[in-house]
C-alpha cells in the first residue's frame, strides 16, 4: 500500500477569519469599557498631564524650547515664566499639543552669556513643567567651523586611539601561543567591562527618555535583537566557509562593530556636553576617552594575531570601531536625543555581548589541546582591570 504524500498547510481566507475574530471581539470589549467606564461612574480628581522638554536652543535674544506631550490627553500651553518673570512667547504649530505631539516654543528673552536660568511652562490646568539652563551659551548651529570642530572631536576620541591600538599588531605577532591566548582572554575581559558600562550608560540615559517611549524596553529590544542577529550571521558565516581564518576575521570585525556603537554613544555624550556650554566636562571626557580607547584597538586585532590580514582590512576595522564617534559628536552637538542615545547604546551592548560569546567559543577551542585555566583567568581579569583603571580618568 503506497503512502499518500502529505500536503503542507495553506493560509486561506478561513484561517485569516479565525485569526481576526478574537481581535475584533477584543476591540469591541475595549469600546464597551470606554463607553461605560466599566460600570464605575467616576471622574479623575485632577487632570493628568506630562510635558517633556526635550531640548533648549539659545540664540541671540531668543530661547527656543522643543517640547513633547507624553501625557494621556491633549494639553494646552498657557504661560511661560523665565526667572520668575512672565514672558510672551510664540508656539508652533499651536498651543494645543496632542498626545505624543511636539511643539516649538519661541521666547524673546535677552539672556546673558554664562548666566543660569530657570524656565517654567504652565498649562491651562496650572500644572508646571520646568527646565534649568545652568550656563547660558549660544547653541552651536550647523556651519563649516562647528562641523569640522565636532569632526575633530570624533577623530581624537575614536579614530586616532583605535588606530594607535591597532599599530601594536606587528609587535604582538611575535608572541607565543600562550601569550596570544592571554590576549584573547584580556579582550574578552575588556569587552565584558565595556558591555556592562554600556548597559549602565543606557540605563542612565533611559531616565531622560519620555515614559511613553519605555526606555528600559527599548534597551531590551536593541540589545536582544542585535545579539540574536549577529549570532545568526556568525553561524551562517561558519556554514558557508568553515575556514578558521575567516572565522577569526569575522570575530574581529564584529568586535569593531560593537566598539563602534559604544564609541557612537561616547560621541553623543561629548557633543551634547559641548552643545550646552559644558566645555570643561566635554574636554575632560575627550581626554579620558582618548586614553581608554587605545585598548579598544588591541581588542580588535587580538583574534587575528596568528593570521595575516591586509592593511586595508585592518584600516577598515579601525574606521568601523572609531569612526562612529564622529557621527555621535555630530548628533550630540546639533540634535541631542536621549531616544537615539539609548537605542545606539543598547545595540552596542548586544553586539559586545555576542562578541564575548564568540570569543569564549574560540578560546575554548584553542585550549582543548593544552588546558590554560589560569592564563584565561588572568587575561580576563587584566582586561577588566585595564578599563577600570582608565575609567578613573572619565567617571
């Protein structure tokens, strides 16, 4: 008796209807609840409003506020107070801001360089939302000089130190197998510390993200999605080539990508500091990151020390690892955004932890013939301590 071939399931209109029925019924339940109040005849004792002041821009005789309504309902801006003085203002597109809507408020105010100002926005329900300007400083506008200035900051912070770390490649190739294993473990330790630091920075910045955008959830989405995507790419690369040299080169490239996203976050922080006039803080961050980031170049070349990658490939990985600091400085200097900062930092964290996973597999494979537990332990600890010590110059 011959076996009949089984037919693969098909997606039909009947299947679509069965999928839509629960959704339609759910929409009906929500509509019923909203129309009846769930059987409770209650009204809110006070209006619930939330207004986030995302950015302030200082120009000559003008203060501009960019705000977003993150509350559950529409709100109306009624009054602006600057240092206890009621000031006239213009708001575009209008004083009524819908939920998640944005508006730009222009205040004609003769501010003075270096002074501190407190601004309070009142809605028609007399609910106040404030922002402090610690140091009045004309916000950098896109121009050739500021563009070049932020580019130089990114070069100093990201590109130059990463390439200086890569310049250790010829010297490190002369070392023995155990020392190379130590360097691989040190790279893993460096990345563990860098990944934890990236998550910490993302959590810190997430506090500035409007609650409606759920900064913590954004971190989870960015980190988990990046980890799984890079893991899938790595497995696909292994299936296609199976070549250990290509695999080590792919790991070095992924290290560069993870470090690149981390440096993007660093550029955002430095550019934002300069954009609000915190020059001393910006300079302090630049010097600290220069010292710290030379170790990142070492992390990029560690997986390929036994190979002979071309100068072009090393240069490309250096640009991938350090170049994003320039883009971060541009974004932070011109349009600082906590939302983007959290997203980029989360992506960087996911990439870093996936690379740690790949390096761990590589170390395990390299040490199967000769157990080197203390070498791995001392390497991981050295990498973490190296970034901890250099971090003392930044934190």
